[in-house]
């Protein structure tokens, strides 16, 4: 009789739970989510926040595609802690206040468990206090100037020591460049990057013969091109971004500057295959890009990644450095969540350092304690077909967002 009564009580409890909308799986959802995130027994919501309109759409479209590919692959492999990922996508519209507004909406209203997004440093700076105030996690894919570290951001792109300093060292040592002309779009990343670059150039015996900035979306570069001809730098260092790249490189060629002749040499930390798609390979041929990834890199992980990217987004799609960095975000988040055994942000933060993505397309990457990634520097030379010929790869470089002497 006692046994029957016990079974009866259990059945009654199950009946009550069913009436209340509870089940065994929901209880397990509570175990992995104690902070009110949008996590159910079967699903978890994440945010994607990039510009799909405005001048930055040219650069950011690939990031959205890569994040969606990673999420589809993760879902096909069983999801995260047994839950399928659902995406809430917002448009930053190439406008920094809009980024802040949309970030708050994703975190507060949609209660997403993480956000993959932003591109420019201005957009990242706009959302950073939102992520810190509401304690959520942003996976930021773009190479940037460094001089920042937040426990609420994972930086999956290169910082200055891994890109700017390593790139300048290669150009000065291998190409003999001493005189540099700096040209960039007018916002945080180019200005801070060139502050770092100028110090490094002068520290190593070089000189900066010109430094110019132009608003996002600017299309008239003939005046500065005439200055290139007058000043005769050994190298033009360009951090022009977004749609302005199309005008800049077309006008360079129209003015008779042949980048294949390397007189002057042109190096960029802002042009990848994504931008060349708009610029035209014939207009970027001969220029050098300093990144961590090129679509043409020869390794099995990259071949598989490129094939699956094109299968999802079309044979004519291209994969640039930031696109590949964006692809890393959802995978690193998945690995960290499963290491923590929870979606809760504070538990996630503790689990992130040391998380490794061994099969990343550009080779293994690992999260440092400073929330940046161990990675290598790669130099590629633009080809007429819009791809890059890899001419240099470094060893793995430890991230150092606050290099001594460059702050």
C-alpha cells in the first residue's frame, strides 16, 4: 500500500507539473540557465548585429553569412548543450547610436545568450557599455587597434601587435620601405592604428611623409593621390574602409599608379576578399593585405570551410578575414558554454580562457586570458582574379592589446 501511495503521489506531481507547463526537460533548462536568458528545453536564442544597410554593408555582409553558416553547422551537429540555436538579427545600419539601441534590445527584450556582431571600432565602442551594464557577451570579429580589454567581449580578430606592427616589420624588412604615407577613414580604428604605426615607423628609422583621414562614404580621392605623386612615399598604408574603398582604388589606377610595380608599394589592414569583390581584382592587383586569413590558404580545415560556405551562399561568394573571424565566434561560444555546462554569462566568462578551436580555417586559435586570440599574421598580395597569393606567415603570436610604448 505504501508503494502504491508513493507512485500515486509521483503521478499527481507530474500531472500538476504538466498543468503548470513544466516538464523534466524544462527543469534541466533551469539547471543550465539561472539568469533569465532565452533558453528553453529545446532552444537558445542568440543575436546577430551587423550593418546590412549603409556604407558598411559591403564589409559586414560576409560576417552575417559566416555566423549563420557556423550556427547551421552547430545545429546540425546537435546544437549547444542539446539545444538548437535560434537567431534574432538586427541591422546596425552603419550608424553607431543605432548599434547601441539594437544591442540593448537584443539583451534586454530578446534576452539572447550571446551576440555576434559589430565591425567598426566606433560600433564596438557604442555597444561596449551596454554589454557591460547588462552583463552579456559580444563576439567581435574585426581586426582592430587594440588598447581595449573587456570581460564582456571576445575579440576574434587581430589586435595591433598581430597586424599593424607585424605588417610594418615585414614591409620595412622585406621591401625596404622607409617613407610612408598614411590614409584612413575618419574614426577610432584608423586614427588609433596610425598613432601606433607612426610610433613604430619612426622607432625603426622610417618617416611619415603624410597622414590624411576622410569621412565614411567619401568618394573623391584625387587630391590625396596627387600628394602621393608629390611626396613619393615608398609605401602607402591604407585603412580606408567600406564603400569608399571602391572609389579609392579605382581612382588610384585611373591616375596611373600601378600597384604591381610597387612604386609606391601599397599595404592595407582593411582590404580582404570581401572588399576586393567590390573594388575589383584588377584595381587591387599587386597591393599587400596584412591579416590572419585568406581564402586561398592551403589547409584541410579551410578547404572544407570554403566549400561549405560556397554551398550555402553561392559559388561566387568570397571569404575575407573578418568573415572567417565571424565564423569563429559561434563555435568558440559553443565550446565555452559546454565547458561551463551553463549558458549563464558569469559561468561563461570563467570558462572562456583556454578554449581552443583546433579546426579553425586559418589554423588552430585559442582564447587568451585577455579575451583576444593567439593567432598568426599572414601577408597576401592581391591578384587580378580577386584572390590573394600568400607571401608570408608568422608563427603564432600571443595577443597583447596594450603594447608598451604605444599607448
